[in-house]
C-alpha cells in the first residue's frame, strides 16, 4: 500500500504546534518518522508530506495539500498532539467516512483499530470525529485521517507517551495496515529517527539494524561516504 504521512505543523514560527509538557512540532516528527520507518520495513511505500517552514499557517496547510494531492496514496495520515487540558486519543475523519447514523464505513475501520490499540496502552479512547472543518481533511482527495495522539498539556498523557513512543508507533501502524509488526528493534534516543532518516537519504547508511554492533570497516565506509559528500 501507499501511505502519505504528514508530521503535523511546522517546526517553528507560522504553523507550529502546541507546547506543554512536550513540544508538538518536535514530537510529531519523532513519532511520524518512526511510523514511516515501520511502514517501509513492512514493504509499504511512503510519501512524506511534512512541511517544516512556511510564510503563514495557511501557506503551510496549502503546501501539505499540494504535496498530497499531486501523488496517489491509499491513505493520508497526519500525526498531531492535542491541547486544552483533556486526555486521550481521537481521530478526525472526513464527512464521507461516516454513515448517516454516525457509524464508521468499512474503509475507515482502521481508524477505530488504531484507537483501540492506543487505548490498550493506557490512552483514553475519545473516538472518531468529523474532521471536515480541518483543511488537510477537507481539501484532501484521498482517504484521510488526522490522529491526535494525546494531550501535550496533560502530564499523565505525556508521561505515558514518552515511555511508550515505540509501542505507540507500532499501535498506529498495526491499526492502520491490519498487519503485525514483528521483531521490531527499538531505540530510546530521541534524535534517532531523524538521524536515521537523514543519513539514509544522503546515502551514508541504509538505516537497518540500529542495535547491532558496528565493525571498523562499516565505520570507515560511512566516513568515506560522508567525506565524498563534503568535497
């Protein structure tokens, strides 16, 4: 399948996210990159529609939709964190994801599965909600969902999230795809996913087996690739 993953909000300035016990803009990228890595390992194709900087909030939203609607995907998934002193997880879906009685159509049942799996990790299930008021949902030509993982201004929510980043990423991927993540290696370094993604993009490393020991030959090879880039 083809997934379009959007790490919500810009990094700073116009369009940046909420700040509480954690910074939404920073965490959407840590978690979002983890999700991208898992999907790619499982053989899925991923389009990254994240926008880091923009001239205005509207500009950032337009850039996301321009990136998204220009390429086919099976699902657009935007990762966000909530604010407002509530608790738990919720997912926003387009109006056409619901029947008249507000139940979810089959093609969006994976949203309910994601919420169930996050609930098993300890996050309150706040349910699926109509997100037709949200620009990235309303303007999207694909099946779309916006996941509010937890509340950045709720201490218990953020503590649970920080202790379970890997498991939350797995829950979202398993709920989204209906597939099981097996033998997944984990790393607790906060910058790990960003580093792996960028170094893979530069061709310095293939990004696999992060917890295995590295040989001198592998170190020399990566340093040589880096040296060639800087010439």
